[in-house]
């Protein structure tokens, strides 16, 4: 099924990243075009795909995750400025007929991503 999904895992606390604000952009002519903003649910996922069907096309995208705000809400003692604040993942979609899952595994000090299933 043609769609783009994401989720966030909070490795500092060993749980899904609940309530994280994120925004999706498509890069067109070196410019960011805002497509959608969402908030992660109790499972660290969005309630539906970020994009699906005809709205999901080949190209370059960026996902911004507001990690600094999330960890501040949890009361984590962060330096100012935060080491990580907004984490931006730039990724390419070569075949929009497939499911692209772009998870973020994060702490206040590090993050990782991969193409999930």
C-alpha cells in the first residue's frame, strides 16, 4: 500500500514518544513545501499515515521532530541551548507505490533512523 508513516521511540525513558509535534515537507526546487503537521499518540505514532495514495509521490522529503520541546515537557534537565532541539530527517522516496516507514529513535543526546516496514 502506498503510504508514508513514522513513529518515535524515546530511548532515554524506554517508551514510545507521546505528544511529539512533527511536520512533513517536500523539497521542490530546493525549497521546503509544508505538507502536514501532526502529533504522536500514546504509541509514539500518528493516528494515520502522513501521506497516502496519490498524495504520496517520489521525491525528497524532510520530517521535523520537536524533540527539545518533548523532553522539556517531561522535565528533563536540558542545557540551554539544547543539544538536540528540532531533529530534521531528509530522505528520498524512489518508489511511491511502496510503504515507507521512517521511525526516529531518540534521547536528548542522540538519534537514529532507518527505513522500517
